[in-house]
C-alpha cells in the first residue's frame, strides 16, 4: 500500500522539479541573458538573479558580461615604405547590447570573426600610411588610437564594445629579415672597401706630401750647407790671404810642410823627382 503511493508521489516530485527547471533559471553576475519565444525576443536580463520563463515555449541564451580577450590571427600588412610586416595583435571587448549581438552575430566565434575582419582592414588602412620607424617609435600609441577608433565604431554595429586594441609584435617576415641582413652585410662590406680605398688614397697622398717635404727640406738644407760651406771657405781663404800677406816666408814654409806631410807616407809613397826641385827648398841639405 505504502509503495503504491510512494511511486506516484516520487514521480510527481520529479515532474515538479523538471517543471521548475524549465520555468526558473539563474543569471550569474558574470553573464547576461535574452529570452526568446519562437525566435522572437521576449526579455533581456542584464542583472543577476533568479528569472522565469514559459516552459517548452521560451528559450534562454546566455552571453558573457565580462571583459573578453581575443588574440587575432597573425596578419601581414604593407607599411608606407612598402615593407611587409608580420603583425600580432589582441583586442579586449565586451558584449554591450546582447539583443543586437544576437541579431547580428548570435555567437562569440562569429563576433570574433567579425572583429578579426574589422581590425585587419583598419590595420591595413592605417599602417599603409606610416613607416616602420614611426610604428616602432612613440607615434605607436597615436597609430593604435586611430585603429581603435575605427574598430570601436564598427564593432558597435553588432552590439560589441571594444575597449582596447594592441600590437603584441610587429616584425619583418623571416625571408625579408634574412634579405635585409644580407643587404646590410653587403653594404657594410662595400663601405669598408670604400673606407679602405679612401684610407689608402689618403695614405699615398700623405706619403707623397711627406716625400715632397723631405726633398724640399733636404734641398734647402743642402743649399744652406753649401752657402755656409762657401762662406766658411771664403772666410778661411781670407784668413789664409791675410796671414800670407803678414808673413810670406812663414806661410810658404807652412804650406810646404803640409805638402810634405801629405806626400811622405812610408806605406805607399814613391816619388821620382830631382833633388834640386823647388819642392825640397825648405829641407836644406
């Protein structure tokens, strides 16, 4: 008897629990919800708490109310210098209007695909007007501000509020980096070769100038030495002449003795001369 009543009661309780689960639903603080009836909007719940809906007729779709991060796929863009750049970016956004979000994109993957397309187009448009040096300088903040303004305006059309757009990394493609490295290496080699050639030319000019100065200095020194030597000889001749004029016999004797000293060398002197030659006049008998 007791078992016969317990089974219906348990079934009724289970039915009530199931019915309650279909009637009541909870919106958490980190979420927001929209209630649809046959695909048409019935209610939007942006505040947390226990909510109600008509079972089996109305459905609930939950959306995240928190700030969401989305790392965009790596894209290649061309800057103002016609250089290809590999750009890695991320964006932060939140679902601001869940109803509009549902009507336009419905799901988060669809929204992020739209964001990726918008950011890609904005990046190409803005970075195509600037150079790589500006992108890597303090102008980067202003450039990112321009991109964010365009993305924010476009994202509002499907109920998304974009709060930030950032470049994580902006590099040249690997093949470009290697080509630039090779080109820089070639340029440095050419510059080094040019510097060496200019150095050799300068060295030759310096040596030539030094040789010219050397020849000029030696010529001037020889000229001065000849002048001094000539002046010395003239002074010596004058002294000799003065001395000769003062004592002719002593001068004649001195000159003869000088001639004897230079001529009479026992190792190699052979003279053939008569004994009454004037050369021996001062030797006497």
